[in-house]
């Protein structure tokens, strides 16, 4: 990672609330063909989230604590805020002298952009300004949110205009929080009366259908783009009596993860 900073754009996508088992099943069933083309080895990596809900997980992510591999560690991290005693920073880690990754990348010359999705990125309340406030530029509107059937399409419209106005030589860090999988998601299955694992999967299928456009946008610049794509946590639809997340349940803690490089198109 240390060698890529400055020479590569960065795209960090969180597929909010996406369950690992659903992501894996959709991939195996051929429902996410665009992801199948870009995931290393054509598979998701199984990892553990640092937190059980969006706000806490993203605070950890922006400090450099991405989802942790499930195999025994320690595992060298891609990014790390400098602090004494870190056992997971290594010679390949991009270590930044800042409280968060967007600030660290800004100091390295990046323009940093946040395209929020779920409510923790909605600036209508002070809490919703904390995570977006780490970025030089942040955007949220109801069309990006959990009740908008084409939330990712609206976010990509905004990203396209941002990229068009950015100097070609300026490195770009784009953070994209995709809200489609989060409840409510029943609108992705015609006639569904409630949210379920099936509507959650249909939401992921919708997202996959927009990924060619996303990857085309970020690979249309003059430099390669490192893509990190993962979930922040899973969610429950009645398993063990639970609905939602923010509980210590294996389905909540286990998330899909991948990283890969897109060459300029």
C-alpha cells in the first residue's frame, strides 16, 4: 500500500449491511456477474468486521482497521494511523500522521470525496456530519438513502460530475457507502410484504447491475485505481430471534471483503 499512495486513485466501497452468506450465495448462483469478474479468484474473502453497526465500523475503517482476515494473525494492515505499539503496521503499510485516513490522504495530495448512503451520513443531524466531516467534499441526499430504489444510480450521477470537474493529475480518494442492502429493501422484490434474506439478495443483485458504470468512472482517469469493497457488518432477519444488527452474532460480524486494482481504461 505504501508504494501505491500518490500513483493510484483509491475507491473504498462499503456495501452497507451486506451479509457474507448472501454475498457468497449470490456469487455462486451467478446473480452478481460483475463482481465475479473483478473479485480476486472470483470469490469473496471471509473477514470479521471491527464493529456491529455502521457508525462504529466506519470509525474503525477510517483509522485503518479494515475487516480482519478470519485466519490467525497478526495481519499487516493496508492503512494505519501512527500510534505507539501498533502490532499490525508493517513495511508495506501506509502509515499516516493524522487522526483519520481521509486527512492522511489529503496530506499526501489526494482530493477526498464522501458519497454517503445510510442515515449516519445524513447531515441533517449533527451525528450525521461526523463521518462526512473527515472529507474535503461530502454529499448526501434522500436519493442516496435507504428508501430510494436507485440509490446507487443517483450516487454515480454525482460521482460522474465530481470526476468531470477534477484536474486529471490530482489523485482522488472516493468513499462510497451503498445503502441498498440496508432495511428497508423489500422494494427490490415485486410484491414482497416485508424485508427478508431474499429481498436483501435482490438488493445486492441491483447493486451489481450498477458496478460496470462505477468501475468505468474510476478507471476512466489517467492513473490506476485501487478498489477496496466490503461490508461494514451483516444483519439478521429473525435468526435466533434477532432482527437487525448491533448485536454480537456471527452473521453480523462476518463480512465479505475484496481489494483489487483497475487499470486505466
